[in-house]
């Protein structure tokens, strides 16, 4: 059974930090590009960051550049999102996504974890 399980969300004050984790199981994690998305109430889901298979190439949305860092540990089938200097506008449900590098393989989404930035 394929699973992507996010954790680490919660309530944090502006300027604070959180680390999100997403553990994959039931598929070949090393063969998947990994991404974090977020969706705020009433808004479309947007890409936050992604990372290539080996972890050496990363991309970020302009709104989080310099504050968020994506990383992965293929030995632990885990992708992380380190979030610093959090702002109220970062409040959203954060999802991880796995995209295969091979044509015809399925892509997967996690169930999401809530991040709320508020004083």
C-alpha cells in the first residue's frame, strides 16, 4: 500500500520555525521527484518547493526563497521542509507530492498537515 504521511505542522508565532516531514512507503522513493505544496482557505494549491532524485537540485516559490529549505533522505524515504521566519501568509495545509521519473508510473499525494502562523 502506497503512503505519503506528513507530520510536523502546528501553530507557531510569526518569526518562528517549523520542520515538516513526509515519509513515503510502498513505492520506490528514490525514483521520485519530491515536492511540497500548500493550499490556503479559498485559494488554489500552489507549489512551495521541489527537489530532484539525489537532492542536489532544488527550486522554490519566490514567496519562500531564503526562508524555506527542502531536503530529502533517501535512506529514510523522507522529504523535509524546514521553514524559518514564518509569516501569517504562510498559513495553509501543506502537502507532499511524489512525481515519478518513469513514464506510466503513478504520482502520489500525502493527506496534508496544517500550519498556522498567528500570534
